[in-house]
């Protein structure tokens, strides 16, 4: 994949936007790998705040995004319960969104 990315840059890409990630260490290493491969254009991190549990699960599954077990455990613990009243569900969803933005 790095060779393909480098060809895109050589063809005229001015910058790169990474896929979304939830592990900064992996992103930092990937940027270092890009630099070692001779890719010198700016690299912007692909960020997607965690706003809703279902959306998070869908996107991380679709993109095959690695999520550290510690963060995943926190997300699972914070997800809104399915059996809440409408009022309590709204409050739980707001709290989950606030947690997602913080992390």
C-alpha cells in the first residue's frame, strides 16, 4: 500500500488524509513509515469523533479500524442501555457523545 500511496503523491497529491484512527501511536508510526518511504507532503489525521455507539461500531467495522482494548472497554461500558425510557435514553446518548468527544 505504501508504494501505491507514494505513486499518488508523485502523480501530484498535495497532501494526504489518513483513514480514521483511535490509536495515536499507530498513526505516528505510519507517518514515520511514510517519511522513510520518501513521502514528504503534509499528512492530516483522519478524525471521526465518537458521537453515537451504533455509528462508531458501523464505521470501525466497515473501515476495519483498530481500537485499543482499553478504549473499547470504556466505550462498551458507556454505551446507552437498550431498555431506557425515551428521556433517559436521550440523556444517556448525550453523555455518550460527550465521552466520545473527550476521547
